C-alpha cells in the first residue's frame, strides 16, 4: 500500500516542529510496510492537489499567512476537487484558520480564507494570545481519548460546529470556549502544534486510515508499540494535572 502526502507551503508554514507530523506519518507507515511519499508544494508551484491522499498544512505567523493566502485561494477549485476525491486533510493553526471564512489580525487586516467551513478567526490585540501547553479530550471516528499539544495563536476561532474535542487544559479555539479544533469525516484542523502527532499516536493512526481510505477503503492498521509515545504524553497530562 502507498500514501501520497502533499505538504503545502513547507517552506513557510512550519511552526513549532509541524514538520515532525510528516515524519511520524512516514515512520508509522513504514513499520506497516506502507510506503508514505511526502511531496511539497509552495507558492507558484504546479501540483495536482486532488491526486494526493493526504493534504497537510502547518501553522504560520501572520506574516507567512499574508504571503501564502493568495496562492492558496488560487487553488480553491483544485482543493475542492481533492475534497470530492476523498483526500484527507490535516491542518494546523494558521492552516486551520485559512480553511474558514477569514483571519483578521491584530491590526484589523483581513486575510481571506478558502471559506470551505463557516468558522472565522479574529485576533483581539497583541497582548492577548493563547499560548502554552494544551490538553484535550478528542472524539474521532467514535473513539474518545486524550491528546496533548502546544498552542500559540492570537486568533479566536468562532462558529465551529463540529470541534475536535473539549479543552481539559489551555484554550483551544478561543480563550474560553472550552472547545478545540474542527473535525469532519475528512478534515482534522487543530491549534495543537508540538508537533501534534509524536505524542498522540492515536490521532496519527486515524490520519493514516483516513489517507488510506481514498484508495483502499477502511483499513485496519497493525498495532505498534507506543510505550514511549504514551510515556511522553503521560508526562504532560500529569504536569497539567488532567490525569
Ligand atoms: N497567525 C495566527 C495567529 O496568531 C496563527 C499562528 C499559528 O499558526 N501558530 O492566530
């Protein structure tokens, strides 16, 4: 089996080790004899987005979001086609924001989003950001489990109809909404950097299953030894006193 992943704006949208997510997916695939090809695409490059099984976009500061958003919007039709073709999406922070209606920065500048979903993001002022470790209780594909990460965003994302989970510690979509991220059958969008996947193997495997679905249907993945990953997660859950 094979997974073709497209890492969008690898050179601009990569905060707090977001790249690590691609490594985790590659290694967890390889351990199951699944080949995971990681391709990249940046401003002005021609790539047939709908031919990929997984679309990954990391976070970025306001500057980077401003640099890429026009290029991203220019690919709207192709991304829409990818959604219709059952490509899976993993979006972190700045990437998450740009799939909604818009991102308004601290100076009131509006960065237009793809508008695929009804949520929108507005920053308040420079002194108020959601920064720090975060723990959530996520529910994905009928399973509920804890996940940990690190967030740093001024943007407050509102009107999220189907969040990824409940906040146990930290902020999530807004300072105090109590909810984190966005989830539907194909798209997982979250504020959790860290990077997200090394300490959350369950999410990593669910992303792999979603990526495989396009060509192979529902695939059961052989379990891996995740003792070290869960020890790392446990350290954070204990530190945040949610264990
Ligand atoms: N610039 C956005 C914000 O501050 C996104 C930041 C990020 O991707 N970490 O809300």
